[in-house]
């Protein structure tokens, strides 16, 4: 419960600080609205339960919530959200679940294999236009599937915009990041985590150059609907980083399964 509470503090701390310190409506008007992150489901596993080799997040839907729970296996997390019964599984590329409809598959996922235990979690992230979280970091891997709106993944290298129907894998463990609604309407996103259970799920952080972090890096993410591993390139800076993103996108497209029709 403490770790879940910390995650909620991270996304709303900027607004809370303004309410307490500023107090007046003028201060509130200058503060970006908060991002809301809600844990939908989680479980704890050992590294031995992870398959060997490259790992991806596979997002699927099933006809009922009970069917999704039954299908979790050793590395899946199920949750009913937004009128659908989701199952996200951390496993090898190209997998499938009997009776499920595949929504997306994205990776590679840099799971914390050296941790004593790993927390697998699926959360929802929502924000009104202009909403942003506090700058923070995670002790493990983080990925996203945008249900509606446009998600901004901000790191020191800049902000990558991810439109609806696309996925994104965040940068390496411990990297300062910020979740931003870069669209003109409400944002609704699923977030996947594979975290070192012995550490806080989120920690406050800062950007060395906030202005650089706020710049858009590659426009709206030009990936297939099932996403790709561009997060691995985010720690690089400048033109070289953009070139690396292009190379990664091209080299990984053939590994990503096509988008299936939604249930």
C-alpha cells in the first residue's frame, strides 16, 4: 500500500505543493493539472519465472474478466478496465493466449532479472489536456499502450509523442521520466511495469536541462500500431539519438506482430 501511495504522490505532488504553498487561485491556474495513475492489477514473481531471452509485453483482451484471470499463467496480469477485459503478459515475442484477441506486442522489455523478486503491474494513467506528472524514476521497466488521446514520454533527451493505438517502452531503470498529455483532449493510457520489488515503485527525480526535456524529439511516434523499442534510444542526445531511433524502428518492425482487431 505504501508503494501504491507513493506512485499517486508522484503524479500529483506538483499540484499539492501549489495548493499548500500558493493557496490562491492565481497559483492554481499556473499549475498543470495532475496525471492520475491507478493500479488495476499486480503480482509478484521471481526472476526464475521469467522466460529466457528477449521479453516483450503482449496485450490482449478476453471475453470475460474471469477468462482473463484464468489465462494469466506465470507472468500475466489481468484487469477489467474501460469496458474491456485486459491481459498483459511478459513473455517471448510472438506468443498468444487461447481465446484472446491480441491488441499489441512491444519490447524488448529490460526486466530487472537480478532482483530478488519482481513486481508485475498494470495501471491506468489518465490526464486532462495539459496534464503532467512529477519528474520521477522507476526501479525497472515501464511501457505504455495509449487507448485514447496522445501520450508524451518525456526524458532528458526530449519528449516523444505517442498517439492512440500505439505502444512505447520507456528508458532504462532509474532514468528520470515524466508523463505528459501532449494532446488537445483527455488522455487514457495503460501502463505496464516490471519492477524490483525491494525498492520503492517510484522516486522523485529532476531533469538536468528541463528545456531540452520539453522539446519534441521525433514528432508523433512513427511506429506501427504495435509499437517498438524506441525507449532504448532515449538516453542519447542530439542528431545521433534521432538516427539511432530510426535504426531501431526499422530493425525491430519485423519482430512486432500486426495489430489485431479490437474486441
